[in-house]
């Protein structure tokens, strides 16, 4: 350390500063003074120069009868020591000596800027696969934890500055890391359902998991946990336990995959059977509805003929009754002779009823002729569609045309109808080819061009 000058009352003026390159906490001592050699190592005179770099803080510790008090000087700072800049110092030391008497204080520099790293290595410890708890596999973990010191006041309350050792401090953190990481990694296969033989492939996920669970514990040292990087997760692949677990895990995985494949095939078969049953039921309902509609139509035709027959029977009975009107007693003696008035009345009414009967017969004949000339309804073609692995339908041709126009039915859509042995692409079905015919190009702007005038002979 350099000398700054000499005071009037004796003693040396000092330049108090830290020239260390890598440190977390460093104690300043006057030049030539070794540790605990004399009380003068803590004797500081007014007027000494204090230099604190950016990113560090100087702590003046005063040990008094009523306890320990501190002044904190945060860098950057470069000035002489004055009571105006040291609130605690001004309260415990008067100005009776004209600012020349030395005072007792321990000076520590704390690095707030650097990031400190602790390298850890957790030796082999047993980690068991949840499916094979009786075969624990040896696993080792290596990595680095990074921390920084931000809350220097809290750090000083938790740590002794007088005999602070960065190596000892890191050793304490390392012991906690090794113990906590061992417990956390041991539970990873059970917590995440991860086979222990695959644990070394999940380094990033394990690093994030360890980092999240170590923050609170490391903060108890008074430092800020920055991040944790797992460099490697190693499995002792020469151990008998690993070889046994690998074989057993492979068998379990193969059986699981076969069982899953069988289950998927069975589910596919069940789905196809259910779809076919639904399709048959749909076609049966449609067939019954068509038969019922045809039955209603037949009943309507028969009902017309039946009604006409009833009306003919009524008219026939009425005609017979009217025929007896010629012998009816119309005020005569009732001797059963022909009654001219009754005969005339019966002839008139019989003629009218005959005309009505003839008209009814003509109407019935016309209806029967129309029914014979009317063809039965064209059977509708019904197609099922497979969209996104789901069966939809059935759809008639009109509906299929709408689906094709909206883009929901394309040549690459699988279709099926009754009579087809399997699903087929719509573009390969001749019956549906017209749905995908290119549209006619629009007419040119302005309509058709005007042709030139015809030639004159």
C-alpha cells in the first residue's frame, strides 16, 4: 500500500483501497502490518484517503462497549476520510483532537460485481427405477453453481468478516449442494416417471428442476443464487445392477409396446365394427322409411279406388230404389198399376245419378292411368365420408355436390357406399368424378367480342 502523508500528531496517513483481482470479502491492513501482530493494524488517522471502486463497498467496523457499528461506503468513492461522510464515526469520535487523532476500525472490502462459482461433484449414489425398486443403479452428478453478493448488509449479519475465508465459504455451500442434489436426483425417476437408464439424457430438464429447488436453501447464506448448470449425469454402466435393470427395462418396454400395439389394433377393429353396424342401421332405417313411403302411396291409390267403389254401391242402391218409384202410390187408389208421375221422376233422378256414376268412373280410370304412368322414385345414392379419421354421413349426391363446392369433399377424401368392399378415394370413384370437374372459365371482360360484318357477294 502506498503512503499518503504524515499527520501533525504523528502516525502515517494511509491510502485505503483494495487491489485484489478475485475476492468476495477482503480485509484491509496498513502496510507492513501482519494479521494480529499489533493493534495498530486497525488504527486509522483522519485525512487518510479512501478509494472504493464501482461494484464494491467498503465497510468500517467499530467495536464499541455497547456493540458493533458499521459505516458503509458504496463505490465509486475517492476522497479523504471525513466525519461528514461517516455518520457512525462522527457519532462515536469527537472533534477534540482537531481531526488528527487515530481511531480504531476494521476495514473490509466486499465485491458486489463479480459472479462466484462453486463447482460440485456428487459421487456415485444409488437411484432406483420405480418399476424395479430392488435394483438401484449407481449415478454421479457434476456441475457448477453460480452466485453473487447483492445484499451486503444481510450478508454481514450472517457471516463473520474478521476471519472470512472464501474457500471455506464455498466449501459450506458445496456441502449443501451435494446433500440436496443427491436427495433430489434420487426422487426424479419416481416423480417424473422416468426410467433410470434414461436419466442421463434429461440434463436440461434436471438442471431446471434442481435450480428451482435450491434457490431458497442457497439464499440462507446471504448470497443471491444465479443459476445451476449440470455438466454431466453419469451412470456406472459396468455395475451389475445397471446391466440387470437394462435387460429388465428392455423386456418391460417391449411388452408394453406389444400390449399397446395390440390394444390399438383391437380399438381399430372395434371402431370399424361399430362404424359398420351404424352404417347398416342407417341403411336399414332409410330402407324402411322408403318402404313405408311407398306403402303410404299405395294406400292412397287403393283408398281412392275403395272410395269410388263405395260411391258406386251407394248409387246402385239408389238407382234400384228409384226404379220402384214408377209403382209408387202418388195419390191414386194404390192398386199397383203403373204410376206415370213416379216413373218420370225415377227416370230423371236415375239419369242424373247415372251421369254422376259415369263421371266417377272416368275420374277413377284417369287416376289409375296416371299412377301407372308415374315411375317409382329414383333410389338415392348414399355415401359415407372419412374426415379427420371420423366417419360422417350418409350424404346424397346433392349434399356431396355442396360439400365439394365448399372444399370439404376433395379427390383425396375417402368415401364408401353399400356394395363397396372397402373405402376408396373420391377421385377414383367414377360416379363422383363429375363433382370435381373444372368449372367453365368466365367470359372475357365486356362479354363476347363483336364479330366482323359478313362478306358481301
